[in-house]
């Protein structure tokens, strides 16, 4: 980035990691919303309420879209947080720490 070079600012590598994680989280939210809405709308609106089939006392569209889908995406979130996302220190930049220690 030109502005960083112009002012002599070093880019913190944690920002790149955090940006990628933010994009994954945002993408997951969009996929979750679209999946839930598509499942509820396609199954629930495809036939009149008199012809609904039921699972555990719930209409199929409700059971799949409101109970099963969130559980599946909860497992995906747990996987992302434990296996994909990186644990980062919130300490100041290393270059700033070195400068303060040297004084």
C-alpha cells in the first residue's frame, strides 16, 4: 500500500490473518442464511399445510431448517474456531516492543 510506504508504517501481519478469518466468517453467515431460507422456503412452501409431513412432531421444513441446519452449522463453526482460525497475541507490534526494550 502506498500510504503505508509513504509514512514508513509497517503493516502488522496479524491484520492479514484477521481479514481472512473475517471473510470466512462473513461467508459462513451468508451460506447459513441462504441455506436456512432456501430449505424452509422450498420445503415449507412447496405444498399446503394440510399435506405437511412431520418429524418428532415438527413440520419437516421447520425441523430441517430451524433445528438440524443450525446444529450442522454450529459444528462447522466449532471446526473453524478450533482447527482453522489462528490464536494470536494482542500485544503491540514486535517492532514497537523491541524499540521500547532497547531504551
